[in-house]
C-alpha cells in the first residue's frame, strides 16, 4: 500500500466516522459559521435534483431532502456513507464515489451541485469543475464552501510557504488528513473555465451562538475570514444553444 494511501481522506474519515457527528459536524465552526451561510445561499431547493458532493455523514443531504429536494449524496468514505444511510433512513440516495475521478452520472442530470468542506481534498480543480459542469444542466447551480485561502496562509512559517502555490498540507484531528491549500486565483479560475458564472461570494462571519460557544475564538474569527462560500450558475454552451434553435 502506498504511503500516501495510509493518510488518504477516505481512510482518515473512515477512522473519524464514529465520532464525527458529535465532535466535528456539530462544533461551532461547522454549525455556527458554515451551516447558516450555506443554507442561506441555497434558498428554495424544493423540487430540484441535487448532488451533495462529499456528503460525509449526510448532514446537508438530510437538510436538502427535508427542504423538498431530490438528493444524491456521494463520498469516498465507506464508514461516513454508512452513517449517512442510517441518517436518511431511505429518504435519499448515497453512493460511494471519488471526486478525483469521473463521476458515473449522465450529462446534465442535476439541477445543482452542493459541496461543503470537501473540495479542499482535491488537487485538480480543473478536472473536478469540468466534471461538475458536465453533469449539471444549463442554468443549474453550483455552491461550494471551503476553507478561506487567507486563513490557510499563515505568517508563522513564511519561508516554508508560497501563497501562489497549491500546497499539500495536513490537518490533525484524531488522525492526520491531507488536503490542498491554494490561492484565491486557483480557486476562482477553474470554476470560470469550466463554464460557471459566479453569482455571489460570501465570507461568512461567526454568529452570536458561535460567540457563546467559543468565546475564546470569537474575537479572532470575527475579524478575519475562516471560510469561503461561492454560488455560481452553469452557463449554456454554444452547442446547447444551437441544438435548441434546430
């Protein structure tokens, strides 16, 4: 087994799955910064067919389903998916898939794609967003939430970092998880190149509930961004315009 596979996101999240909902999903950062921003950006999803890309234990898959969407969740972790299936109790569809590879869906089969705190594990965003554009219908939506590049680029080890590089880093929870830090340009341009038009960008701020739960972190997190959310719409391709005119 390659050394990198020992610390792959799939293997790491398999190990974290048993305690993920209580220890990570419900923590103040996820529940009181990311979740309010994402759900506000999504708006009305009733009747939409959506892909939850990197669904984990199914928190957003469940929320989207409860809002009336038809949702397919995909994730690379077997153990996280098992918990997502239990959580959904048959109300949604979850499948094992690697976002580093082509997805087994037909062209234009989703009305929108939601990916929350998952795309940082993917190095090649050009391939990822081309694939998202392939399976998303013209006019369909894309929403991503990920770590803000300004939060990721610190000043403690300036000699060891280059903001303009895409760098493989490691976060340490109970296990080590590899991910990729990238500059803002390398976040935005692949989305534009894939055929999406950006409609809104949000740098969510902590809520009052965050201040109550994490008073030690609130002063810092209320002054500098931790997360980055982006809402975009898939542009119609020239071939699609021509086919509609025939």
